[in-house]
């Protein structure tokens, strides 16, 4: 665990989600971490989580919604670090319920930023998605707005101590509503739906995502978008790894879906530094005067896309990654 979280009070919005539960379990495994607060809307998931974690005395549960600014003011009181993981993220659901996505992903982001500044939270990291880069669906568009709000929220913090940054990564292996649980549920039928045989995606495990967020909490100055270097995989290879004898049924790309995803667009290349195993996109604002990140600036036309990635997962590697999910 990063020493930057020693004796800190950490609050996670959306704390009962896939990332939230893994991240909080990771925090509680370190005796040096102070209080850990779960903020989420679902009382049943909170109860189940409480039973599983055996009522660790450092753990607190707040029922609340990021849409509710007064509730956030109460929840953030005395908090040192906020990890903002709450979002509406299912693409078909957000396409059909666009105003609800705006209320949670955009208005909720503003509420988190305002409450963090007013409550003097020291550090805030918001979780983003590859779909926020050159978005074609409503979910991605709302997360792009959210990213910009958190980056530019540092201007609102001004001379106050609150600093806000973003972590952006790709598809999480086995997260709720993702393709791995879908393929697993259909494997016995002998037929798996494939939108397009050319489709590629970035791929990251929950432990990798958790480790990266913890590391970025120690690195952040405020205003950065951190992007891990992660492998790509072909969706047809995932199907082969999960159900090698299944028939692949081509169903066509769904509304709001891309053939390939981006984590860094070419337009962001002039502000992007290659830091070894991750990238940093610096804020494009007059107020930002933080130190340059380590590493080198990428080429002017650089883009980080799942179809041109240097690191690819083969079928056996995919099989190993999903084995314990």
C-alpha cells in the first residue's frame, strides 16, 4: 500500500460496485490505513459487503447518492481522500435513459467536486473509461464531461488544498455487466453473440486497476489524467478462450459501440508524457503550473488505441486472466 494513505480517511463513492469492493478490500488489508467509508445507494449490497468484511472497525457505510449534494457534504466531513467510482455505465441503459446518466455522471461529478472543496478533502481521483475518449455514445460523452470537470475543478479549488485528478482505463475483466459474465452464462448453449469479428478492446484486471489508482494517489499533483499501459484483446479470442467449441453468431455492432477503443486521442498527444508503464495527459489550461511528469513527451500524432496497441493477449493469456473471475 502506498505510504500516502497511511492514517488517512478514504471515502469511495459507488463503493459497493465491482471496483469499489475490490479497492476497499485492498485498503482494509493494510493496517496503516485509517477509516474507510463506503458511499452508495443500495442498502442490500452494503449489508452483504458488511457481512463479508466481518465488520472491520475502520469501515463505515453511508447510504447516499452523488446526485444529493447535502448528503455529500455530510459524508465528506473529515475525509482526506475521495475515490469517485459511482456512475451509470451500461451503454444500452444510458442510451435509453439519457437524462438519468447526465444526473449521475455529470451533475454527480459536480457535486463531488463542490463537496470535496467545501469539506477540504485533500485528494480526489475520479475513475474514467476508454469510452470517454472520442466518445460515440452517451455514457462516453457524460464521462468525457466528467473528466473535464475534475481536471478544471482544480481552478475552483484555487489556493485551497483540494486537488483533483482522473484515472482512465479500459474494460475490467469480469466486472458486472461486462462481456465475461455474459459469455460465461451463454457458454453452455453452444452459441456466443459477436458484434463484429474485427472488434478489439483494452483489458485490465480489477487488482491491476486497484493498484494503479493507489499509485496515482501518490503521484497526483492535480489536473492530470493518468492512463495505464494495458494489453488489447480480440473479442473473438475471448470467445475462443471461454468456449472453444461454441458457434459464433455475428449480430452486428450495437448503437453507441465502436470497433476499437481509444485511451488517448491524437489531439491529446502534445500534452501526453510516456512515463514507462503509464501515460500522463497534462491539463490544457492556463492555471496549471505543476511539475512535468517523468518520462518523455509522445510523438505529436500519437494515439493509444486498442487496435494499434503493442501489447496483445493471446488465447492462453486470456484464459489465465479469466480463470479466477
